[in-house]
């Protein structure tokens, strides 16, 4: 699970949004040669390519604790 930080060109709805990495059959994340990563936002039904440097890994325990 990742949190997308975004930049000045990012849609405000996606800044800080949670997303999950799209994985290959062998379990590895799909990464591009330029550092991009294929993710699926929890609020979106389709995969999106984002800049990998703007993703931060989050723990599920941290997310559930923040919601309480």
C-alpha cells in the first residue's frame, strides 16, 4: 500500500490518495525504465502510471489508527 504525494501538476483529488501496486505474475511491481510505477488508486477503477519517487510506502496498521 502506498500514499501518492503528487506534485504541482497532480489532480488535487489524487494528492495523498492511497494506492496499491499493480503486480506481475511473479509478484514484482511493474516499474518503468524512468522510475515510473503502475498503481491502482483505491478511488479509481483503472490503473495509472505515476512517478515512483512520489510514492511513500504505508503500513495498514498506520492507516487504521489514523481513521480511528
